[in-house]
């Protein structure tokens, strides 16, 4: 994201009112049906709209070797017919009443989202309850859909230089956990997947006691409780397999891979094993890692961007990312593209990145630098909650990774309390070579 000088001022101006609004969170309640379905309801009466999201605790990290891609394939297939509708009928009903719908599969979850007029909330509940309990999953429907998924993999992973590199990096960056499994699945697993496996996966994980229903919008808890009981209350609780959090090795040792691709200049990816909010020794550690990410290359004012991209211009692209919202350990990742006019040597670029990293390990950031990062991250966090779906996403994600939804309302306050010394400490602890995986993507002409 390109930010001008004028827009950089905005988070600082807006920060105090944002913090004030965050201090009084919207009215939110939760309850659990007798069958174990947890329901979280947040009232937001600004418009007569509601978003209903069903979060299932299953994703790529749950899948055993040889069965990658099952969760994603199942997400596709639950819309292909159930006890109440044929393929496409639910989508037609939602379209007719002015609703939008989506489904997402990731490492830790599968979620189904519907946003619609609040007066039609019962329609969403009826559809979601049916999808999670009576999907037919026929072989004749699965065979053509599997070809669609295989083509999706070719287009978005196999033919994508960065996507393919990140997939292979993850396969060695996570030596001890299921996060090495790609969400879409390995192609050889997709080629041998069948509807029997899909039905077994569905029966294993799609039960009310393994799900969270999140409702945000122009509703009341009393109405939602009645609707949830009406549409979900009859579903039977089932035992689900034990799912341990994906915890990584504390010191896996330095790992690296080199790939060759039709690119003009090298690309470099550095990933460090680090805990998440769910696995960190305390939440402050994860919040400090979130801010460390901002200080490295998570914003336009970050050190790598300012020093190595804008000032020295050895990179044409530099960014960093860290996902604190995993049920298991995570990665802090720095991605760059070299500027061939300035530098075309990946090893030299790696050395320059280490210099920036070591500077944060050797000396804590100045309070003013940390405050800028805090303001930017807090502003991003608050603005992301401005719409109904953003609020529901946060609540559902926290519950699905094993944390309490109430942490969403504490987030900005906890970020503001992180100190410069805590930033230095997490840099020294987690940005180490024995936690590092490096991917070098080099122009094909260098492949001798």
C-alpha cells in the first residue's frame, strides 16, 4: 500500500477517538446449545443488516499425510445438494432475498458466511444448518468438482512463482506440524481423492459441538437464541477426533531452498518460526511480534522499506507478515524482490537484511518509533472492525483457534502497552538462524 505524507498523519489524528470507541465494545453475548454449538451474538443496529457465519474447526492443518485438500474440497461440495435443496438452489434463494454469501477454507478452519437483511436471518440459519448436517456428497457431483479444484491449483499455485515458492517454503519451515500442508492440497493427493474420503471427513468434523455460529448486526440475543434453537437445536452432538495444536520445534535448525523461475531479478523470502497468540508464553509476546513485524517491513515507515527499498533502492519490493491468529505456532516472514540496477546477488541482499534485523536485536527501538508502529497497527485493527463481516471474522477466528472472543475487545489496549525492550527481546529470541527458513528464487539463466 502506498501512503502519502498527508495520509500518514491520519492514524495519529484518528488514534485517540478510535481508542475511545474501542474502550466501549458493542453489546455481545454468547451461549451454548445443548448439542454443543456455541453462538456469539454482537448487536450492531446501524443498519437493518446481519452477517451470519458458521465456523467449523477443521482445515488443512488437521489433514493427515496423503489426504491433503480434503477440507477445501468438502467446502466446495456441501453446496452440491442436501436434504432440502439441489445444487445451486441455496445460492438462488440467497440471491433472491438480496444476500451475499461466501465460504473460506484455511489451515485452521472452514467458514461459511452470509450477509442479508436482518428480517431474513432465519433463512441463513436454515441453510447453514442444512449444509453442515445433510450434504449428500455424491460421487457423480464430486468427480467434475475435483477437476475444478485441480485447475484452481494449477492456476493459483503451480503457475504462480511466489505461491509455489511459499508452498515449498512452508513444507520445510514447519517440520513438526500440519501447517506444512497446503490448504488446496498437493496435486497427487487431489488426483486420488474420492467421495468416500469426503463423507468420512464430513462425519468426523461437521458436528455442532465442533462449530461456532457468529451473528453480528441488527439483532437481539433473545431472537438469535430462539432461531438457533429452531434451526440447529435438533442436530446431534458427535464425538470428534482429537486435534492437537500444531506446535513447532523450538530449534529446528537453519533450512533453505533454491528455486529457478522465469524472472528478471532474484526474490528472497525469510521465514522465522514464532509462536502465535494461542501458543505464546503470554499474549504480550505475540503482540510484541505483531509490532516487530510492523517495524521490519509491515508499513511504509518500517526499517527495511525505508532503508533498503526507498533509501538504498536495493529492493523494488519489501514486505513482512506475521499471523498471530493461529491455533498453533506461526511464522514471521520477510519477502523482497531485488532491484537488478542496484543489486542482483541474493546472498548479499540476505546479508543486508540481517544487518537491519541485528540492529533491532542490539538496540531497542526508540519510543517514538514504536509509538508510530502501535498507532498504525491499532488504526488498522479498529478500521477492520468497521463493518459487520470484519467484526464477525474476528470473533469467529478467535473462538475457532481456541481463544475467547472477548480478546477482540482487549486487542488495542494490549498493543498499546508493549514496550521497546519487549520488542528487542522477541527479536533476540525469535529472529535467529536456527528458526530460519530461506527461499531464494533465482532467474533461470543462473541455473547451471
